[in-house]
C-alpha cells in the first residue's frame, strides 16, 4: 500500500476515521496488506471482517481510554483479534465448532508475523472468545475487547436483520453506530 492512509480516507466500504488519536494507534497495522485483506471476508452477515475488526478496535479504544486503561493496546489488539484468512461460514458444523476455539490462536500467529506484540495485545487476541476459550483474560484491556467484540457482533448482526445496513457501515464514523443508535461514549 504505497500511500499513507489519512484519518479521512475511505477504508473498506463506507468507514471513515474521524478520531485521529485512534488512527495513530493503528495506522501502521491498517496499512498492512494482511489487515487490508480482511476486507475480502464476510463477518456477521454483511459486514466484512475488516469492518468488524475496526469496529471492535474503535469501541475498545474509546472504552479503555474512558476507563484509564491502555487504550493503544486495546485498539491494536481489537484490530488484530480476528486476523485469519478463511470464511468460517464455509466450514462444516464440526469445523465451525472447532473454529470458535482455534481461530484466536491462528489470529495470534498471523499477528505475530505482522508486528511485535506486547503482552496485553497477545492476551487480547488469544482470549477474545472467552468464555469459549477456557482460560479467562489476564488483563482488563482483554476484558474490554472481549465485551466490545460481542457488542459489535450483536449490533452488526441485528442491524442487518432490522434492515438497517447503514448501522454497521457507519459505526466508527462520528463516534456513533448511527444517528438513531445509542452510543454510550458520546456526551
């Protein structure tokens, strides 16, 4: 990716970044071919895996920052938590069950090839599927990302079910899911 992505650059379909501090935490990862390739995989019905990871990263960043936690690690771990390159909807039922527990390790292996991770980021990626992964998160930032992953997955899936495709496509923009959706971080 030759040119630098700016906070207002279109990434994926309709996602635009308006929070420069968030962008500064993840820009090096976002520029990578591996992270950009997540745009090629669907996640939670009609959102792409890149959109999902960006949503999780953003809401984890906002939550961790508000709580005085390591928001940089939360954003970076959130962006990399689903860094795997296959469509899990194509798996058999048995493979899909294994995927729930195995994809965090695959994502961690891929992330470690991409960049150096700190302990919090490794824990976030490896434990984001808790309680499906039996070991609970070690760090408070890991719990934040775990909860934001579930939150974003529900919003992404339900937004489409309700015929509101704009909900997930604009989650990151303007610090809100959408004008009609409650965002606890907007004052």
